[in-house]
């Protein structure tokens, strides 16, 4: 039980990080290779704690977003309204949270800033992560401990990983700079 509490704390904690955290799957693989975990338990604890950590991150971002300039908040909320107004876009958003290979921290931060409903996104994230964590953990037995440590370190320090994290953060900044209330709408002819 103590081992699962340590796992839960580690996964929850890294999923609170707004950027540059190690991927949860790599942490789960590391725990799997170095501990005596029942695979379904490892996956469920990992997915629940990852989803919970991301939900808290989105909620904190939403609260901190109230300190941003009014125009920025209005633009971010307009983006959320446009997303929610179209069923196809809403389903695409849920799919993005379920299976996206991009860093999920920034997705949850953007969701928090856009004031969209967080529970459906978190549920989709949980469902997707349950599948991906199972796949990664089942294949972990073929890896050596050194390979996993190197993979974990590379995921944090790789130039492409850093560029992707920075690009996602820039995307969040741009989210509030675009006037989403007027994007794609025709302007009245004067």
C-alpha cells in the first residue's frame, strides 16, 4: 500500500507542473520496473492521479486567469464558447484530450483559461491515459532500467521536447491575444 501511495503522490505531483514535467507514462514504467506493482493497479492509480493533477492544474489556472487583463480573459472565454458551440469541435476537443501526444499540461491550462467544462475533458483524458499507460507498462518489461532512466531524462531535456513545450506555452499566450469573438465572422460593409 505504501508503494502505491508513493506512486500516487509522484504522478499527482508531476501532473500539477505547468510545463517541463516528465511524461507520466515514463514515470509509471520506472515504477513498474523498479517495484512490485500489480499492472492494473499501477495503471488505474496512474490514470486517476494524472487526471486529478491535470484537473487541479486547470482549476488553478482558471483562478489565476482572473488576474489577467480583461481583454485577454474575454478573448480566451470567446475561444471556449466557440469550441463549445459546435458539437464537432467539442468532440474533437474531447478526442484531443483523450489521445493527444502533445503535452497535456498546456491543454489543461488552456481549458482552464477558456472556461470550458473541465470534467468531460478530464474524463476523456482519464480514458485515453488508461489505454496508453497499459500499453506502455506492458511493453516496459522489454526495457532495461537504464533505458527507462535515459528515456525519462531525454523526455525532459531533448531539444524537440523543449521546443514543443515552449511552443505550447506560446500558444496559450496567443489564445488570449486573438479576438475569437470576431475570427471567421464577416465584417459589416460600411
